C-alpha cells in the first residue's frame, strides 16, 4: 500500500491509536476494532463498520487480500521447498553463508538461485545423455462462480443482466463436456484416446486420410477414429468428442471451466470492487491433472550419479513448473491490480470509520505482502524452469 494512503488512514485514527495493532491469524488480534479479517477465511458476513456504499468494495477487497495471501503463502512454501530440495539434492550446502539470517521471501529467492547454480553444474552430464523434459501442465481454472457472484454486488445498476459465465470466458479457454459438436480441440490422453475427426497432435488410431491407421500412426492428414492427444477440428467443422472439449461447442458445455480471466463484465459497476472479485477468483483457481517426465537415453539411467540427478528433478521440478507456467498466468497481474485498488478504496476516509480504518491498513499490507511473495515465488520458479527446459518463456 502506498505511503499516501497509509498517512491518510493514520490520520483517521487520531484519538484512537491505542486500539490499533496487528490483526490477522498470527498472532491473534489484540485490537477491539479489528477482529473480522482472517487470511483464507470467508469474509462475506464480516462486519467492518464501513458506510453502506463502500461496503461491497471493502468486503471484496478484504476477501481478495485474504485469498491472495493464502495462495501466496502456499505458492511460496511449495516453491521454496522445491528449490531447496533440488539445490541440496544436487550438492548445495544447506548451511551456505548466503542463507544466514534470511527470512521469507528472500530465503526462497536465494534457494531458487542456488538451485539454478547447481543445475548448471550437472547439465553437461544430462546433455550427454540427450535429456529432455516432457511437461504437461495441469489445467488451472479460475473460480468463475465466485467472481460473477461477487461482481453482482459491485453493480451500480441492479436491473442490468450480466452475460453468462460461459459467454464471458474467451472461446479458446472454455473447457467441458460437449453434448453437441466440438469445434475446438477434443483432449485425448495416452491412457484414454478420444474420438477424433481432425488433426491429431499425437497418435491416430483408425484412418489417416484414406490410409489404414488401426495400429496407430502419426497423421498429417485428417485422423478419423481416436487420438491419444489433442484432436483439433478441421476447418471449423464440429466433431463428436467423448473427452473434454476445449474451445467451441455447438451446445452449452457441461461441467464447464474457464482457464483464463473472464472478459470484463458488461454491467457497469465499481471498478475497484470488480478488480477485487477478479483477484479472488484467480487466487481460488483449482489446478488438476498434468505430468512431468525426464527423458534420457535408457542406458544412461544405469549411471548411479545421473540417476540421483534424475530423481531430484522428478521429485522437485513438478511444483516449480506449475508455479512458473500454470498459476503465474492467473495471479501476477491480479495481485498488482489489487494493490492499486487498495489505494482507491482506503482513501475514501469519510466512509471508512474507525473499525474500517483499523483493519484497512492491515488488509492493505496483507495484499502488498502477498503480491511481493507471489512475485518472488513465481520469479524463482520461472528461472529454474527456464534453465531446465532451456526456454525462457513462462
């Protein structure tokens, strides 16, 4: 939170400074004014004592700060632990002098830097074994139901009817079961090939153009049958899909999720309130599926020292790739937007009152710390992922 806003709020407390102290989950609050804010808790019924007009924005802001703080803490913990594990398993000294006296997030940042260093030392041996990494990222879907329910409280025109969740999700990011014809990609898998009538990104079973592909083959023509990877509909034509359809469907998707931010609401509303709702939805994103494999020459695995390196990679890199290339896309911008919105919401001092002011600084600081923790975790994970995959793209 910026210094100007902090000064404004401090001015609102004059005469009640004795009531102001830390309020959160650790340590337990000791102020009589701020007992409602808890990181990771449902704050929909919280009473912050602010004016009625400000209440939707304030509660949404408090909820977003709490949600982001919980997710940031989890992400930093996972990334820091994975970087430490990888660095130590690759030979780093757990008592390295660079770690002395460090606390989070600097501790995790340093561990990730050390993991990059240690991997650079073992990489020549991996390259000699023609190593590669095969990463299938988990599907991270934002909590669109929470976002749209929250945004409904931000509306300035109660009569406005918002577009549906599916309509607000970019077509390319809609996923679900398609009861009609899938005009996007039917997502098959190695263990569960899916119906295909289009371009198969993996192995096609059935026919490839006019050729027999019953035993499976790579297919540059139209695959008709099943595909063990993504099957993309040709020329916008729909196809039956017995797996998850990503993209367009001729009917409403069943069990639909959205893997990107929703398009902006069409109903006018408080922008800062809407930003907070969006930040909460991103923080509540669920990630499922995915896999991580290290590929090397079969004979190379018989080398004991290389086997230890491969084991370290397989244990510790999955969490780093999820943070670097999964959650990173959903969280970074929203965390920054939340910090910006904090200034606008908390500057409305005439509507905040003593209790709202007492909690306001803590909530703002919580969001600020969450933003910094997320940035540290994601930056560290991206640096490790880049050196491992030899690809700087997040």
